[in-house]
């Protein structure tokens, strides 16, 4: 028994893909944008606290240690360097979880006004540099192919990564298939992903040594 591949059926599949894309934005992209804003604010707050503590010689060592622990958490999400290899390793771990495979890793540095140091964007007043930290963006374009349940799991796992990774763009395309039949294989989708990771060069002041090289995948 088969169902004809009619224009109505094709239109229905188009609507389904469109609804999936809308759901991706509401459920995954918007929360990641909010998380990025929170981490930027946290980075600036902890930078100020650490500078204040280190500028006072009589400050308690316990307080300085507490702020450094908080900065370590910020560093996990927004490190001081791009660390492309570590990011790729994190994504490969997601491959084993979702049983998907990324087609490639196309990195593209992004330069915007908000990511440029204040000294280059007129962020100085009365000869004093702006206190806002520099947060640079690293964009990654890739694609995967699989069932919708796998792709949805991938988007969910991205939110659990220690590194802050924002989903900028998701494009879903249903693979061409013959007329639908009972007991047919589940429909496959090609998902084009544009991701953004961030790093804060200002953190080098507090972490002059690079992150240790990973020997193998982390648990």
C-alpha cells in the first residue's frame, strides 16, 4: 500500500519542516542567546571583582580564591583563546552520543564592532580606556544528516556543553524520497548548522598559561 506523492503531501511536508525550524528557534536559539548575555555580564562582574581584590594588598586570600574559582567557571564557557581543537573535540563527543556525523568544520572568524577592543572602536573617554571586556566570536559552519529525533538530540546536547556555543542558524531539508509506504524507513533530514563560540582575550591577564592539552575524550 502506498500514498501518492501529491502536491498536497509535498506542501504538508514543507509545513512540517517550517514548524520544526520555528520550534528550533524558540526552544534552543533564544535560550542560548540569553545564556550568552548572562555570561558576558558575569565575565565583566568577575573581572571587576578580581581587579578590586588584587589591587588591595590587605584583602583576605580566601576572597581572592573565591573570585578566581568563579572566573574558572566563566573560563570554561568563554575561554581566553579560540581553542578550535578543543571545540572540535567537544563536537565529536556529541557525534558518539547522537550517532550523527558532522560533514566538516568550517571555521570563520567574525569581526564586529562589539567584538573589537575598545581602543579600536572609540571606546575611550578622556584618554581612559573602556572597562568593558573584549569578547570575540568564532563562527563554525557544518552539517549533519539523520532522523529528526537525532537532530533534536544534537541541539539539546549543544546546550549542555561547557563551552558557550550559540546556534545562529538551522536549515532543515527533507531528503527526496519515493511515495510514502507503510513500514518505510524514517525520513532523513540534512541539517545545515551555523554555530558561534566565544572567547575573551582579557582573561589572559588572569590565566597566562593555556588550557592543558586533552589526551583523549572527556567523560
